[in-house]
């Protein structure tokens, strides 16, 4: 026999100080921040306390809001996602794409659009749209 | 601008509520056991190697590493093997609700089984509970073929 | 097994909630400390073993996100999880990787952030046909088993309270410990809130956020990296039948711990553990368990555990100090707790125990425990075999 | 000293297997032991692979401890692809800790909403809130490849059709043509329904034994595994860098580069075969997934171990094949990679 078993469980994940600083700048100032590693110079976005090279990357710098679309996908009923490298950052990150998928292609310029109402999460960035 | 852990700024957090449903398969042994409960019948599987009569019934004796197929009847009455009175309730994952406290819990060795069943006790007074007490199942009126068809166990006077 | 040793240890500040760091950042804190202790950089790590209980934080495959904290990006990394033994089993997996000849230096990191989940989430998804409708929870499960320990061994609430006092007072000398209570008394333990008869609040371990890491090395690098390596003389794991009501899943008998300890002592050539061990870091999630483990570990005859704690045999100045760190009773980030046991045992052999150092410790025991079903026993020694 | 694969056993892949996890696992374990001509008592240690959230069980190895014969024995439970469990098992033997090790992995995709569950493996701060899962990540990776390669989608459709045809007799999905693949609906563009391996239930068990290097049978030679950075944007998305590193380690352990007669990659999506071939610099003469690979049924967690079993069967077969490679992967867009060289002695 098959039994359907459900759970409803709440979880609350700490963003940590570095990601919080990023999310606060996003919420309060509509700015994108990256972290620059003092050792290797890499700028990571979203910022991280610890760089890939093992050093602490505590210096925060502004990146974007314009950037380059690296890749994208569309899921039926769920919209489009893109991998976007903000200007001034060495890494790209995934977010929503706000334009029709037909208009998308890799390498195109995109621009961050910030949500009207912001609450301190990654969704405060509504997504990226094709730069006009 | 710098970000250091341990600084005074309260950090942000992200909330996710897990709402998931799994389709669990009982396996044939458990299916027969649960069907039995719906008729107020308890059965265990007996190992041909060590002779242990297993509750819950399972396909395989982990001690003897043998498949099991020998069903034996078990009574709905037995001996209290361990007990406690709970004041800090567990939250039922199915409902998200805690059980009202205090409540008794026991490990019950049903007559005819060699392993024990963990279940609720009607009695919640520590002074009236002891290992070795005889207890019996109090069944739900409308049986559904699940372990909570037994509401709890009461001390046999 | 080929020679391997623990050559470095590191842990975070453990607390009720570490909201200042994300999971990978928490792991990084411990990993960085372990590397500094071993005097190596991330590039010298050949493989990473992670320990974490997925459902406490609701994560599937937690190494994917948190592994980078342990410098795992671009390296071999695997995750081990078996409840309370997750950490000790991860250490043992790390020993085996280093002994395999495939990896010279292995970083083992355990972590848990209980504050990110619901109090009971880790226990919520038990067998849906058997346990879930009548779950007794972690505290309830202990309480049931303790009723047998009291009935058959005469263990008293006062003796259990002595364990709580020893643990929290020891913890006061451990800068990493979560609960530090230098002045705790037996009366305070006995007056604390009843959770499940006879288990009181101060009988139980806390739920902590924290991480711990160790650096494991094979023979040659171990000698190079550490002036006094903690050599692994025995590393034994035993698993049990799955249900709470199965025959030997009881504090009283705890067959897996008895079997594992016997096998470990054989491997390490230990005949009289109480005399030959210099220090023990055992996984005691509840005060009564420590007393049951004294018997299972062969530190005393059956029925003598209460006397051991009353006589101070396992106190810091006793014949065999048990849990100078304050133990699980003082710090319990589950996925890290087993790693902490091994790290603290190694720390004693390294002679880097600070205020909690047992003078001249050269043979140390570490154990892991999970829901009566799993036991791990590790013996570390200053002398290689 | 060498590590021999003394027996393999498999249950499934099956669609919506009505049996419980222990029942499915027991079938695979008994078959593997039988093939190895060993009883449970000859097994010194067990390595299991399972993932709690996929099974809907806390410490989900509890469900299988009895049927894998781990009661009162050492068991290591690895939460990753089953090939990593096999690699760990081989380390137990190489370390001289145990002579005979049973490795078991199970997965039951019918238990829960697999792709939805994978969202719980993604960064909860930056990725999970966007509704991403492993399927979306695969779409991003496939697009990055297709962007510079106009022929990619046609090629993937041909690969998918070929694998499905090879798997039709023993798999869970019917054969179809490349045209059918291209006509099937997009699930995460450019990925289409029929270019993805069908989810299934099953278990795989293998017995590893310490053996002399020349002892007849199939030997588990060089092994390697790797974890890439979690964020897609911190990887070279059009490569499986992690597999390249894992493969370099496997070759270093192996000592020589063997001529591979057969390769069994864990490709859930047809595009991944390109990445696999590229990372291993696979010779065109190597036969890839002769039985259809995961297109016969993708059993999460067990997939990599089932690939190992497939290579062992191929090397034991009448074709006189000498060496093969098994591959496993887990995580978003191939974040975790594992690879093992198998050789007939």
C-alpha cells in the first residue's frame, strides 16, 4: 500500500554578515555589491566573506546595475532565468529575466530592475531586463 | 565598506517553509500488519533463525540475515517494559501541532512478541507507573488500519 | 590499517544561534582554525569529508552549498550522516581515506545550525507507518530507556545531576563551549524543568550552532606537520536494527557500544580501559547516558557507574577525566558533536588543551552515539603502533 | 593489492515500484552476494548511499540497515551519488581496514516530487528563493553550450533517440526518434521532455574484495571525485571542470591511461554526453552507454553505482572488452563528479 505523508516544517536561514550587507544595499539603496579579494583581486557577486583562493574578501565594491547575459533558460509556467555577470564583477549569478524568451541571446546587455517594495531578500532585485 | 562577522549589524535571514508530500510504500509485511489492525488483529513475523517475533513485522531479520515469512498472533495486552511521562511534547510532523501535556508513553512488550511497541499510556501519573505493569490496548471505535487505531494503553486493574 | 594521525583541530564559538554567519561561513570558521592549527594552507588538503544532518536544516545534499566552507571547491568531497554518530563516522571515513594511499591530508568538518530549523525537525520524519503516529521524540526516547536504567541499576537522579554539574563546570574552562556554568550545583539540576520523567532540562544536551574540523594525515605528512601527532590506534563503527523497540537498543545494554569498545580496545591493545586511558571524550546526549556508557565502555562493573561519578573517578582530577571539554551536555551541534569528540581527544594528545588539558595525556578515547542504533569508538595515542 | 568487483546486483530501474525501499534493496543485495558466491557473514563492512530528503526519512539508511546486513557491523552512510560510495568502499579495502565491502545505493523517484526536492539542495539565500532547481540549472548549462553551437540541439536529439532505442527493451520508457525528441515540449529550454532520462525507482549493490593484481575478474582501478563551486556563475559553465579534475586523479591513481572499450556516463540529459566526452577526452572508439545508460531509467542516488554495474557486466560479457569507465554526478549542473576505471584481469 502507498501512504501519502506530508510535512509542514519552517526553516530560517542566516544570510551571514556579508550577504546581509549585500541584501541591505539592495533593499535600502537599490545597489548591487560585490566583494573584492585583497589577495587575488577577484570580485565576487553576490559577495562572499571567503574568496575561492582562501583569503577573506571583506572589501565591498559596487557592481552593475548593467551586465552581460551569459546564459538563460525558460521553464513552462515558471518564467525565464538568466545567468548575468554584472559590470565590474568577475562572476555571474542566476536571477529572473523579465523579457520574453524569444528576445534573449547570450552576450546581450541586460540591466537590473529593482522591486518596488523591498524586504531584504534576493527578490528585492526583481530581475534583469534587456538594456534599451 | 567592510563586512566582518560578529559586527553589531543584525544579520538578515531567509525563511522557507517546507511543504512536501511523499508517497511511502509500506511493503507487503507492513501492509498485512496494518490490514490486521483494521480488524483489531495484531500479528508479528517470527524469525526461523533466532525465533524472535518481530514488531513491526519486516521482510528480513537483521540479526540472522534471513528473510521472514512466519506470521504469529500477538495479543493486544502486554507488559510495560519502559515508561515516561512527557512534559515537553514532540510536534506531530503531519499536523505541526504538539500533543497536550503531560502524557504517558511506554515501551510495551505485547504477549506473543519479542520486541516492544512504543505507544501512549492513559496513565500520566509517575507514581502509578512501573516497569512490569500489565497494560492493554484501548482501540479507536472506527478502525482505519493504522498504528493510531490503538489510542493508548491502559493499566490492567 | 595503515598509520594515520590527527594533526590539527579547530572549532567555532558554539552558541544557541550563530546568526552572524551563514552555513558555509560557519564551516569556514572551523576549517580555517584547523588548518592554522596544523600549519597548512587550503592547497595542501587532498580531500574533504563533511558531516551534517540534512533535515535539521532542511537541506538535501548540504555539502553542495556548505562544502565550500571546508575548502572543498575543486577537491574530492563526500558527506557522511548517521545521526549523532555523523561526526565520529565522518572522522573514521577521513581516517580510511588517508589510510587508502589515495590522499595524504584529509580535512573532516562537521557542522549544525539547529537555530535554522524547527526544534524537532530532525526527528519528525521517522517511519511513517510505525513511529510517526506515536513518536516520543529524542527526550522521550531517552526517558523510556532511563526508566530501565533506574529500575535495573538503581541509578538515582542525584547521580545523574552530578554528571550535569561535572560537564558544565568543565565547560567553563573551554572557551568554545556553549553552556558554561562554573557554579552549577546538584540542587539547581534537580530543580530544573521536567521534560520527560525523570529527565530535566539540565540533564539534557542543548541544541547548538557550531562547527568543528580536524586535519587527518597519513604517516609521513603526519610526522612532518605535527610535533606530537594523535595516532589512530582504533576506529570502530557498529550499526543496529532500526526500531526503538528492537532488543538491544537500550541504554542498559547498548550492544553496539559494547561491541565497538571491545573491538577498539583489542585493536589498541588496551586491557584495563579505566587504568590505561588517560582521557575520554564520550558522546553523552543526556546525563544518564554517561553513566550507562561507563559500563558499556568497560570503565566499571555493571551497577558501579553511580559510584564512579560520586567518587569523582571521572572528574578532571580523577583517575580518568571524562569530557574535559564539557561534552555534548555543554555543546551540541549534532553534525559537529562527534568531530568535537575526536578533536578534543586529539587536542589532549597534542598537549594543546589549555585550561582543560589533562597533564601528559597520551592515550585518549572518543565515542559517538546515535539513537541507540549507532556507536563509534576511536582510540588515539601519542605513540604510533 | 587491488580491489576486485566480486558481484553486482540490481533491482530496477522500474517506474513507480510498489515495493518498499527495504524490499527493493534486498533484491539487489541478494543478487550481488549470490554473484560473488558470498553469504552476508563474509561481508566485513557496508557503505550505503541515500539522501534523507529524497526518501522522506531522517537518516534514511535506517530503512536499509537490516537488509544490507549491517546490523552489528561497520556501516558508512554517504549522502551523495552511489559511485562515491563505491569509491569510499574501495578506499576501505585499499586502507587495509576490511577485505570484503558491500556497497549499496537506492533511489525512489516515485516517492516525491524529485525536481522540486532538488530546490532544497540549492543556496537558500540567493538561489532557492527564486524557485530554481536542478532542472533549471541544467537548462542554463545546456543553453550556454547551444549558444555557440547551432547543431547542438539536433545532435542531442539524435543522442537521446539512440539511447532510448538501446534502452527500450529493458528500460522504463519506449523508443522514440530524434524528430520525436525535437517535437516534445520544452521542460527547461533548450531541454525537451524526451531529451531527459526518465525518472525511476531502483537499487544497485556491488561487492568489493581485496584481490591480487592478476586475480581473474573485474578490478576497480583508478578512482576520482570532485566538488565544484556551488554557484553556476563561478564555474566554466560549458565544461565539466570537476569531472576533468576527478578524471585526472583517477588516471594518476591508475598509473596509466587505459584504452577504454566502454564508457557508462551518468547523463540525465543528452547534452551532458558532450561534456562527459570532452572532460575525459574520450576516444571515438569507446562505446558509450551501449544499453542506453540512464535513458533506461534515472534512479537518483543509485545512478552512478548502476553505471559501475553496467561496466562490470560489459567487461564480463562475451565481447572480450578489457577496460571501461563508470561515471556518477550529483548536484546542480554537474557540481559533484565521480569517475572510476574498471579493468578485466
